[in-house]
C-alpha cells in the first residue's frame, strides 16, 4: 500500500484529473489513519483509502468510519473513495449503500509510475 500511496502522490491524476492531495496518514480520531486526504477539481474534500488487494465489506466500513470523523471535524461530508485492484462481490452492496466510490488501480501500475519517476530523477540530476 505504501508504494501505491507514493505513486498516487507522485501522479495524483491516477485518482482523477484535478485531484490534489493535502495530507497523508491523517489521524481520523480513534477510527485510525486516512491514507490520503485531498481535494477534487470542484474543491470537495476526498478521503482516499488504498488497498493492495480487492476491497472487502470491512474495508468499506473502515472508510465510512473515517468519513464520519472528517464530517464531524469539517462540518461537511467528504467524498469517499477506495482505490484497489478490484472489489469482492460481497462488498459491492456496501459500496452502493454507503455511497463509496471505487477506483481500480493495480500495484503493478503503481510500480511502473514509481519506476518512471526514478528515471526522471536520474535525468534531472
């Protein structure tokens, strides 16, 4: 998940055009730590949860707890987005029920982004 997060920070458009990360590993009260908190092109807060494996029902519920904490803090409900290679069939209902968005992204694609970035760094040195 760390490599996926680094790739997203390096290339935020992996989430969507206009996405801007604000914070990483942000504490969400006693619910845990948000992988990435950002803002979309419309200025809405976006809570991004990253998973290396397919999303489970528990992953969705975890993200919903983060969303509730951010809503308490900021007084408005942020968008909820899970980034992962896929979704387990059992989690599809929770995604819909809690209005959690899903973005497919593979760890392999993230490694390609990180490799490209390293190549660019060598060129710039």
